[in-house]
């Protein structure tokens, strides 16, 4: 039905979002059309304000409305331990657990020659600067367990180890409630590697 150019443009803008297909984009576009003019303006202004007010932390590259993000400016956290993550969204997941009290460094992706992403395209140089200027005792690498994530973890590990800083990797394996016959070989292999004594 989208013979309406304005509707088609709106649908296409929603389709540009990650993991949004045509049907989801259409549903979102029609939901916006059902908004009152005031609700639509509020929605549009929220996007504009977020783009204007949110920037990257100068220290760790997390999202922040200030020069330094709340995590980096929190003196109660252990600034000698840095957890390296691919994306700022990963910080939200780790913070939900409430067990980690160190700080973070967002590298902004993973090394992927197939996608044309090299180490120079990531925030690895700023990580190394932090390591040379701060008193760091441990780096926890929390990249995703993908080929690119593993490649990036190994690359960072090779850079950091000569500095005498402990490098660890998040353990991956079987999820709670998971069944062995539904798990792939990589997941089972990780579960065996990361096993603990009971």
C-alpha cells in the first residue's frame, strides 16, 4: 500500500535500525502515524536531544552527557581493573549483574578483515594509553565469543601481556537451564574449558 512517499520514507528510516525488517518498520511507522502531533513532536525531539546531549566519555568511550561518564567518575569503583567491551550496550548488561566494580573501555567493535575493520579503526590505541598512564592491575576482555571477538581478544592480549598486566577473558559456556543436546560444539567446548571445581 505504501504509495505515500512520506510513509515510505518513514518506513525506510526505521529499517535502517539494527535488526529491523520491513514488517517491524511498517508497524513502527504506523504507530507513529497514530500519535497525536504533540506525541510525534515529543518523539522527534527526544531523538534530536539525545544526539545533541549524549557524547562519548573521554576516558572509556562509554555514552555520557558529561565529558567523563558516571562509571569513570565514580571514586568508589576499582580503577585498577578495566573490562574491555565491544559496545557501550555491553556495559549495561554487565552492570545489571552488580558483581563487577571495576571500570570499562569500549573499543567500538571487533577486528574483522572481511568487513574492513582493522585495529586502527577501534579504540585500542586509547586503551593502551590508559594502561601506560594509570596503575592498572588487570584487563578483563569481554568481547563476544565470535571469530571476530576471539581475534580481537587475542590481539589485545598480545599488546597488554608485555606490560606485565594480568589479562583475563570472560568464561563462556552452558547457560543455566540449557541442555547439552541443544548446545553447539563451541559452547560445549567453552563450558569444558571454563569448568570449576565443586
